[in-house]
C-alpha cells in the first residue's frame, strides 16, 4: 500500500520517531526541489552519515606492525616503546567515543557535525587522528569520496519517493517500537565486522509515497 505524500507531515513523523532527534529543521523536500532546498537536505544526509560511522565504524581496529627497530610512541607526557616485529591493533571505536574529543560520546547526535562559519552552516572537521571510518593518512581508503557521494545520493533518492517505518509488534506504539529498535541497533558485537547480534528482531517497511 502506498503512502500519500504530505511533506510537512512526513518530516514531522520522521522527527517524532526520533530518527532526526536533534537536527535543525530542513525544508520538506518536494518532488522538484530548488537548489537551495536540495543543498540543505543533502547536508543533513552527510550529518547522518558521519555520525553513524562514528558510532558504527565498518572496522573496529587498524592493525599496525613495527619494523626491525623498536618504535617510540608519545602519548601525552608518556613515551611508550613498542618492540621490533610487534603487531598492534589500536581501537578505532575507543577513539570515536573518547569524551576528550566527543562530548556525550555514546549519544547518536548528528548535529555535532554542523557549525556556523561567517553566519553559514558548515560541516565540522574532526581533530586529527580522532575519526577513522576510512582510515587516515597516506594509506586511507581510496574510495572515500565515492562512498560519501554514494551514501548521500542513495539516501536522497530513496527518501524523496519513499518513507521508512518500523514494523511494530503486537500492541506497540511508535515510542515502544523506537525503543526496541534502538536496543537491537545498539546490541552489537565484533565478528569479521561490527554487526547487530539479533538483527532479525528489527524489521523496516519501505512505502512509496503517492502524489
């Protein structure tokens, strides 16, 4: 069954379900949006992408190895000597959720990625060595820009013509369904990649909007 398009109502419902809990209100996206409205909506998609990858990175560690010589590692006022031919696996999730760099680190908060520069909205650039969803430095992922554009394009096109809803259990209202969804999403473990332990407990339905 289709879902009749009502941009104001659809935006309010998405916010009401807590999917956009703290984002600034973007103009509802019409069928043929103006460039200014489109740019605002695409910016919000970027915020969702960066914050989701902060809490749910595709990999949880970056394996590194020392060469035939020991390596000195400076951390604050300490110097740690890593022996030669030693493997290490720095935890990316620990850095992504360190309160020194991320206020309220365990909270999914897309608005943390937006700031004001000269009176205009601008994306935040994280401090160096605090954000690694595509690795970092000279060996970072060569597909980063492609994946960023792909995420925004797919999300924008999908949500232009469709609405996503949580499939409710017996007797569930919107609030209870959202609470269950968050429990399932946050119950993760590390296998080959970070994954939900019991993803089958959360189902979504995608409905096409009708003109």
